C-alpha cells in the first residue's frame, strides 16, 4: 500500500470521539473500514529529515542557529548530543477525500478526518522507528518524538523547522501565516539522540501539559 | 539568432546549480540568496560567468525565490540579477550565442483550494518578477522546479500577459512520474502545450539515472523541445551539510545516454557545477540532433487525471445543467453549492470520465457562478471538466481558474462565435467542441455538417489550435420531428472519423425528445453511435440503460481487458432487469440498508439509515401527508432523541452524524417536492471558520445540524476575513454568527471578527466553538456564547430566535 503502514482502527475510533468500550454500529464500522482502506491506498506520504548536534542548558535547547526555550522539550532532550528534525505529510489526497466526504455525508467525513489523523501518526511511527534503529546501530538512543505546539514548545518554531529542512520544497507542505500546515495531515517533530539508554520515558498524552483540556487526550 | 529560432533546431545547454555553489561561498541555511544580488554582486557574477565560460547557452538570473512574499524590493533585486547576468555574459564574450533566463521558482505557498493563495494572486506575484526581468532585458522566462501544475499555469499566464519572451517550464516529478499534487507527465505536458509554452522539461528531484523513465514518457507525448536538468544525484546530509555524490564524469556519461532519447536542451540543477556542465557539453554536442516530432494525442486533464480522447469512448456526465430541472435552478438561485457538487460526485461514482458544467440561468451572475463552481468542483473531484456556456466572460473566467486542460463546449461555424471563443482556447488551452452549424442554420445532411466542420478545423489552424484539440458534435436531434435525423447524425460521426481522422461528440439524449421510454431509444442510439466511431458521449451516467450500453460496447469491442469493467459492474445483476452494483451506491453513503426496508421515517433517522430515510419521506409525501407534518412529527423528534443521547454521553458523535445525514437526505426529498414553493425557515445564521484557520470539519457538522433544525445557513467557508463576515451579516441582516477556530494562533482572528461585528453590526449575536475554545476563552474575547458541540449551537439559536 502507498501509505506503507496500516492504519489502526482503534486509533480512528478514538479520534472520532469514541471513549471506552462501545458498540460501534455495523454501518459506522463499514464507513471506518472504507475510509481506512481508501487512505491506505490513496495517500502519497512524503517526509524529510536532517540530523543536527544539540545542546541543552537549563530550559534552553540549542541546535543549528536556533535557541528553543521550552521546559518540556529540554526535559525530553536532557543528555542528548544529537537530534533529528523531521517533517512528514500524508499528502494532498487525504485532504481532498475529507473535503469530498463533507459534501455528501458528515458522518463519513468524520471517519475520513479521523482516519487521516491516524494515518499520519502511523506514518510518523514508521519514520520514527527507522531513525531509531539507524542510530541505535551507531550507539545513540532515541527519545520520544516531540512536536512544535506540543506542551510548552511554541508553534512559532514551525518557522525554524521549515527553514532548516526546506520542508516546502522537499515534501510539498506549506506553512500558512497562522503557522498551520497544508496538507492538514502533516507533522513536524524532533527526536533527541543520546548515548544513554533511558528506560521507560513518560511520553504521549501523559507527558503533555495540555492533556487536562485536550479533547483527544488518552484518558481511561 | 533569437532563442526561439534555435530552440528545437540544435543542442542548447542550460546552466547547473546556483544555491549549492553559493552555500560554499558562505550562504547560510535560511539566508535569502537573492539578497546577494545587491550585497555580494561579484560572487553572483562569478557563478554566472563560470557557466557562460563552460559553454552554457541559457544561464539563469539569481531570482529563484525572488517574490513579494519574501522581498519588499522585488523589482530592484530582479533588475540587479538580470544586469549581473548580462555583464557576466559580456565579459565571457558570449553576447551573440547565449541567453539570460529570468529564473522563476515556486512561491512557497500552496494555491487554493488546497492551500490559501488565490490563483489570480499567484499570477500577480509572478507578473511583478517577470515584468522587472523583461524590462531589464532578460531573453526568456524559465519557470522551474514546479511541483504543482496549477502554480506553473499561473506563472505561464503571468509571463504571457507581461511580455513576449519565450517561456520554458520544467517540473519536478517523483520516481513514479507524478507531481506532488498528483499530476502525471502526460497531463502536465497536455496542459503546458495548451498554454503555448516554448519548451517543456523536468528538473531537480533526483539524479540523471532516475530521470530516464520520465524522459522516455516525455519524449513519447511531447511535441515541443524537451529540457532535462537533473541534480548531481540524490542529496544526502553529512554533519548538517547537504552533499551530492555524482561527479562531472558520471553525470555527463548518463546525460549522453539521455540525449539519445529525444531531448533538445540539457543542463543541471542542485549539486551540479560549471565542471559538470563543461563535461556534459563536451559529451553531448557532437551527438546527432533530432528535432521534436509532432505527436497526435488528445488529452483533457484535471490537476491529477488525464483522460485521452480516442482509444475508447469517453463518458461526459450531463447532470450539472439547469435545463428542465426545477431543483437545480433553485440550487443556482440559492447558491446551494453542495447540491451542485453532489450532482457531480454522483456521476463520478456512476462512472463518468469528464463532467459537463453548465450553470447558466438568466437571473444569476453566470461568470461568478462558473468560476466558483469550477473551483469548488476541483476541490472535491479529480475528474476533468467540460465548461459549457455561451457567455464568453463566464467561459474565460472558468478557463482561467481551471486547474488543467479543460474541454470547452462550444464553438460553431459562425464567424462571430469563432472570433470570441478561439482566442481563449489559443491562450488557455483546451479541447474544443465544434458544432457544425453556422449563419445558415443547422445543415440537415451530413454533407452540410461536414462542410461546416471543415470550416471549424480551418479556423483552428488560423488560431494556432491543434486539430487534435477539436471534437466535432454530430448534432443529435429528435427523430420524433424528423425520422431521418439519426441517420444524418450517425453519418456525420462516422465521416468525422474517416475523413478527418477526427474526434466526435454527441448530446445523446436529444435524439428522443417527445418520445416515451426515452432511455430505450437513447441507449440503443448510443451503441449505434459508438459503433460509428463516437469519441465522447454526453449522457446521464446514473442511468442504468446508458451505462449498460457503454459497458457492453467496451466489452464487445475489446476495449475492456478481460471484461473486468463489465464483470465488476454487473456481478450482482439480476435477470429480472434490476441492475444492482455499480450505480446503486450513491456518493459517500457506505451504510447499506441492512434489513431497513420496513423502518419508519423516525426509526430510519434514529438509526442513521440514509437511503431508507429518503424513501420513507417519499412514501409519506406520495401518500398525501403534508411534508411539514412529517418533519414536525417524525423527523425532528427523532433528531432530538439522538441529540439528547449525545448530550448525555450515551450516543457518540458518529451516530449523531449518521442521523444528521439521514435527516438531510429526507429533507432533500422535501426540497425536491417543493422546489418552486417558498420554504419556511426559523432564521438565518452565518457560519465561518476564522481567518488563518483551515480546519473546518467542526463547522461543517454544525451546518448540517442547523439546516436539519430548519435554519438557513450562510456558509462562508474557512479562512474567512473579518470584513467578509461583517459584510455578509449586514447584507442579510443576520442575527447569529457562528465562528470556529481550531488553534490558539487563530483565536486572535476570532477576537478581531467579534470586535468588528460589535462596531459595525452590534445587534448580531456571536457564538463560538472549536477545539481550543472554552467558556472562559469565549468570555475573554467577548463572544455572546460558547458551544461545545453542534447540538449546543442548535439550542443557542433556538433560544435567540425564540423557538421552543
């Protein structure tokens, strides 16, 4: 499949707003499967990545020609000597599918929307895994990936990612003046690399300072 | 000699990389390279000089990223770049055989509808650069590294509207031969040839070896000179630095191989240097040169699809047309874009290859409607479109904004019409339908029609439009008034193929006006016409009989490999004449009616069974029940029940939406039955996703719910400026405005919008929602209410409009 990875249906349901064990109607289930299979076939994902040396001093993170002030990121990167910045997108076809679905069925549109979100996450996991094993071979261990707009890492830094990776030219993702990305199913992130293997790092929703107010946070 | 005289007659060589060389001279990552035209003139000149010295004929100005998004002084920077390049050429002693190319790269912004840059703004931005470059004395415009054919089109139009210089366009494909936006090599070439550029090619992306399959495809479809400018291999990072691995010797030896594939201009891109170019020129210039050969394909394209006319009949969906359709006329008058889009999507699912778009109605502004519908259709369907209008302004606006190479319906043999339509086709490109009628009326015989067709072909020659891009209409006219008319039409279709080696088209259903059981005559006539060589059939693809004729014909005539298309369409066919399969699944409704046949209207809405809800409403109306009674006693209570469940947390969003969709489908039946009667509405509500924000799914859900509850919704879309919202509120004196924003960064625009509304339209209430919104936030920015979901918005509106 062109996406290169399968989209987990449970994640799709989470993004659709299902909480806990619920009975999904057969009609909804069919729609979810249709959206998932369409995206697995129809996505044309792209990514770009680049490695930089990194230093962390207090709550400041320094890499290339930038300094990032973020407590959460500094904590994530503590002990890292290198990092990989990357940007990935599920591509334009995904946005188009959602738009198209919205014309005829809001229910199907919400399936596509959720499947798109799960698709880009799954694709990022794939890249993440690739980077992780590539560096493990060199004796560097990857930290959980961290994105601008996540916790206290300001969305303003999107501009740095776009400049340092030449994202638009390499992947076709555009950064709007309001710092959003088009195609909408796109992610920018940093992965810290450290000579020390850290066991059991808190990650995902549990590590995010927004988790109390975020509607999509994993809360059981 | 001018470049135009030499292009395609002899080997010409472009320059290589600039950015990579400037980085070696100390350009920092993120520093804008074009500033060096003013601050480090000598370094820029040295690069150009080295390329002229290496023997390149076409050397780019350092203006790749020079546009008004990045610079306030575009014209100063571009003028300096051209002057520097001219000086370098003079110093190299190459004034007589080398050319200064005004280099145009992408703006860095995505064009609407995918991104936020309007097409005509892109044209304006490119025009500024090209105008400055042409005035400074540039010799050609080189539009390069385009990964979106739409942006390339904007740049070409800008070049042609600003100057008379030759235009070369090179695009970037991935390894499967696709642009980032999904376009193919063939589709891109068709569009650019239609736009009358002077040479077409490929650059950047990867090294020369990987370009070979793409160059082969280019050479197979392109009639113009072909340009190939690869990178020095794939870029790789080494300690934060970008490096390229293919050296001059390897580069030139692969380029030598490419030269023999039918290429005319060669050069390099990222990572290539003057040494690469010198080696390339040494290897390639002694090789024999083959001039470009005219190819004879006829292609209609969208941004991602490319439909070839000729190999097998093409189905053009006719349903986007108000003629004889009350509900469609109503949709045009109400600007009900979704209804029109749905008509398009249904036809796509039924198997149409191209959609005809006719939105002419005397009481509406057709040019604006055409532009808007073309734009909106292209944001939801990949099918190419046929622009069908007699309004020349509507035609031009549609063609300009169209992404790809459209079909145009139509021109005829009247001089006045030829003079209005053909210049547009010559400028924007398109496959043109020619009706063989003229000042003397419609010829009754095929002899007469062939004579007019001849006249149309000759007019195309006169305007420089390829005969391959003309499709002649056989003029189907009803046999109920003249029983010989089908014969004349079929003769015309066959003779267009045999005598002109040309393509034909028919509005098939015209043949049966005034007869009963029209689909029987229509479908048999379609088979006969295809057997006589018909290239394009304008039909209703949602009609089973028509598609049965088409699929059977393709299977019988070896145009459906292994009969796969036929088998897929009719695997569930019943011999009692019910068709099943292919055309049964209407757009987007995945929910098949499982044991839903006996559900009541209320039950089908509660359970979200779309098809049955519409059917139950129809049954009720047919039985004589007042539609409003059905709405109040069944539809609304059912929606309420689901809505309450949602508010309590026992029903989840997907179920709410399925019910909303079912209710919407039932409403559509009501609208159909009362298309010309005034509707009862509770009130008007404006919805918009605020400026800067592009996430509109939440807003769309609110829209569906409000409509179901009887509100008239003015949907202003996403990324909407405060002024637009305020103007719309004032224009229709709207009491409630709903605003949505997903991101903290765009809540600012929400606040601005509210401020402006308070100032200009203080009696309008504002309700806000969106992922980051909270009651506290809503209070802070001065909203009247916060809604956490669609149901709450409905409740709030009911409160404001005093509905119980």
